[in-house]
C-alpha cells in the first residue's frame, strides 16, 4: 500500500500529467485489483474510452438503481457490446427491498439522500471491497465539492480513489469526444447535459451549469459517492442526512 506521503507526492505530480499517463501508472500498480465506475452519460465516455483501451479487461461498475431512463440502459448495452466491456451491475441490498418497494415513487423526492445511500453508496462500498483502487471520472469544474478533490484520495478502508480527469474542463471532454468520434447518450441532444436517475434529472439550457439538471431545486448536488457519506459504513452514521428513518421502517 502507498504511504500517505507518497500519495500526496504522486497527487501533486499528476497535476501536470495527462489522464492516460495517470491510468497507465495505476494499471502498473493495481491491476487486476482496480475497477472504474461509469454512469454511461456523454461526459463519462472519454474516461471509459481511454481506460478500457489501456486496460481492456478493466471491471466497469454500473449502479443499476432501478430508476434509470430506458435510454441509459439501451445506450449502456450498445456500448458494452461494441466496445467489449467487462461491466458489473450493482444493485441495492435485498435487505432494503420491502422498504424500497413501499416508497418506490416517493423516496427520490422525499428523501433523495437516503435513496442515493441505498441505491448507490452502499452497493458501491460493497463492490469496492474486493479492489485496491477505484478510477472515477469526477472533474473539478463540475461542483464546489469536486473542486476540492485530489488526483489520489485514500479512503478510510485503504481503497485508493484515482481521479484522472480532475483538471479537465467541459471543453476538454467535448474535444476528446469529437476527436475520437465517441457516441453520445441519446438524451444529450434533448437538453439532458448530465444524466442520472429519471426522477432526479431534468433537461437544462445550453448555458446552464452542466449538473444544473440533477436534483434541481432540492438543495442536493452529489449522490454521496464523492462525499464523506461514502466513508460511512453504517447507516446510523449517516442518519442525520436522512429525512425518513429507514431503520424503523425497513
Ligand atoms: S439519483 Fe434519485 S432516484 Fe437515483 S438513487 Fe439518487 S435519489 Fe434515488
């Protein structure tokens, strides 16, 4: 395992490296104990493209929340087939089935933090237990939380999170898409600049912030995968962020 000093040192060096150089560095050290996550939206395509060309067998973790647009699922199937991807679907724990079914319609609206915790944070925590490193596609220009991220971030349980696109801008993403003629998510042209689950995504204007259509008007900008919520291993530690008391109702 890398020491905290080395993580800091590499993280600083990566400020001037290309995403491909960072992925190659990670592949040498961590494969086959490394995975990436992807939401298969248009902005995710460059990282998915470059990482799976460097490491064709790289496990690609996809959070199948049950709330995706059909367009996302069909697009995911098409890309998986055409690019020969090694996709692993992640689902919520069956422990929450009865609670999640009971509140299926209202949960994303009434308590999006809890909904994201059950459908995204917990399944990703569980899946990543088998890996030493996790490649994520966050960029500093996306949100104020992401603006403070580092290229390498050690999670509490020893997992190393690697953010190769951290310094890329929206323009870098579109340039890469054009240069490599990458396919776009089918909803992109309809104004869905950042596509998540259907109940929490709306179309936006061309001049709006890229993520303005996610949880619009609900005071939420992150699902929890890239915040301190990801480090909480017990639901009771995150309870203060929830409106519904899932421990009572499950
Ligand atoms: S994005 Fe919305 S529907 Fe998807 S898990 Fe989060 S709150 Fe639930």
